[in-house]
C-alpha cells in the first residue's frame, strides 16, 4: 500500500472517529442541555402562575367554568413566533393543580381531576418543601413521548402568614422541543459532511505532496548522473535534511566508485606497456648486437610514450569529469584555432605526406571554452592522422549557419579522413570510454579515452557530434571511388 493511500486512509479514519465522538457528545450533552433550559423556563413559569392562581385556589374558584375558560384561553392563544427558523404557532403546555393532600382539583386537559397525585414526584416533593420535577412517557418505547412536569407550591397569606394551600404543576412535552434538537442535529450533520470532505481533500493534497516529495528524493537517490540537482522543498526542513544526507552519501559513493574505476582502468591499461618495457629491459641486459639494442631501446621509448599519453589522457578525462559546471566560456575565432591545431600536428602531417584541404570560414566567432575545444580538435586530428594512409587526404570544413526560426547561429565542423572505414559493429561504440580500434600502421590500440573526451566536451557545449563512414564521391574536393570517415560537429 502506497504512502498516499495510507495517509489518506488513516486521516479519514481520524475524521470518522472525530465525527462519532461529536455525535456521542451531542447525544450526551446537547439534548440534556436543551431540556435543562426547558426545565429552567418551566420552573419560572410554574412559580409565576402559582402566584397568579393563589387567590382562586384559596377561594375554591379553580373548579368553576370561568377559571377553566381563562386557562384554556391562555393555553389556546395563537402565536406567530419565528424561533431559530422554527415557526411556533401554539402553546404546548399542560397545567394541573392539587390541594395540600395531592388530589387534583384542576386539570387543563380535564382527565385527571379528582385523582390522587400525591405519589408523583413533582407533587410529592413540592408538598415536602423540596423542588418537585418528574418526566413521564406516554409510550414506554418512545423517548420523545415523555412530558416534563415542573411543580411549584401555592402560598397564600392567611392571618398575615404564608400558608401552603396547594401545588401547581406545568407540563411540557419533549416533542415540542424536538424540532430545535433536530435542526441542530441536521445542521451539525451538514457541517460535519463539509468538514469531512474538506479535510479529506486537504489530506489528499498533503499526502500527494509528501508522496511527490519522497518520490523526488527517491529518484534523486537512484539517479547516477552527477549533474542531477539536489531537490529542495519549501517549508519541509526534514525532507531537505534527508535530501542533503542523500547528496552527501551519493558524493561519497560516487567518489569512491570513481576512484575504484579509475584505479582499475589505469592498472589494466598500464599493465601491457609496462610488461613490454620490462621484457625489453631484461633483453638489453644480455650481450646483444647494436641493431638489436637499438630496436629494444626504440621499443622502450615507444612504450614510454604510450604510458605518458595514457596518463595524460586519463588526467584530462578526470579534469573534464570534475569540471562539468566550470566551463570558461568566452568568444574566440574557431577558424584560427583549427589552424593552430594543424600547425601543432605539422610534423606528423609531413611525415605521412598527408594533404590537408581546408574550407574554413574566416572569421568564425563562437562562445565556448577555448581549452576544451582545442583538446577536442586535437583528438580528432590525431585520430584522422592515425587512420589515414600515407599520402591520403584530410578535408576540414568550417561554416556558420543561421537558423531564422530559432533566431540563433549554428557552427558546423566537418573532418574527413581518407582511409579505412570503421567496422559496422564499432560505429555505436567509438565514443565509449576505453574502446578503441587498432591503428592500420602499427596494429596498436590507443587508450580509448580521446573520443570519449570529445563527446563529453561537445555535449557540455550543448552541441551534437556524429561519426559515419562515407564515400568520397560525396566530397567534391576528393577523388571519386574512395572511402573514409566523416566526423560532423554542430555547436550552437
């Protein structure tokens, strides 16, 4: 189960438990509180009415039609009161009066007159000078069928003394207050639904944000690209600490892996020339003819040069990989740089009697890192010379094109060397680090680092590089029916 579902589920469970608690609290507190308010009102009314009917009770007028008419007119009085959006139109109360013995002498409903109510709590407690109250259900199975009765003593001044002459009890059905309780329940239920939906929506947002943030940290931890930027989260200190810890761990792991890979590769590459140097050195200890001594000395010199070239290339690769974000970009003339690179290789060009054909646009200004572009061109010229036959031709062209749809310039470099084509199986591997093909003249392999450096430099300059076999029929300045390799570079 995903963390999104878990957070959403447990948050929803908390909301549900909260609603159940609110419902329980409502039933245990709200309803009794409403009835307490009703009881308070009835107690006040009972005492007021007890004062008003005291004289009629003393004079035995409560059994007369006139008294009953007066009470009935009061109870049947029409109302038009809008109480908390509930339209109340009639009075829902019942009145009965007992004498000091608890016998009913008046009942507003006309059904309890003459009955003995001395055992009912409201009358019984009031006659004893206590607060009298009772609640009686007309239907034992229906809680809303109960009626609350509040009694008050009737006192009358006789011989300048207050004497108890009876009890008046006012009853009010609980069903009359049920609309207010029901309305409160309905309103609470509607608000609870909205709160629940809003809470679940907010919980979904929080859960999604947390899941998305954790996924970002996970993807960052799984990514191997050194240029991958550490994710940052606003108002999430803990996630930022986790991301920083992952960044520190990744740096240590990558550095360690890089060092291990670097050492293993260097050890593997150095083994072959060192073995050749050791073998030649041991043979030189013997008494050999001068020609053999010179041959082995030359062999040692060649292998030493190979070692130096390998070390220089690996140091260069290390420098490139550690300075991905530190390219020194400035403007220079690329045509002039190409000419400088060719001048540095002039001895090799003359030794192999290579004919260099140049088609350079002057000037050709670009924004790039001068050092790395120079290394790139030098590596490509090295390869072109190594794989070119003696007296072959090398064509180097340089042109700038304007892309009007994107409003920018594109510089294109093409280096064609006439010679052996690249085998089909190797075309997709030539830019892989440590992959190389044997040179046609010596059958020796290079370190396999040069073209890897070339590709990385071009990509860091947001350019593209391609290498392909091509017929010289497509190159206008070369003789037809010959083959070679074409390297094409596009720089923005």
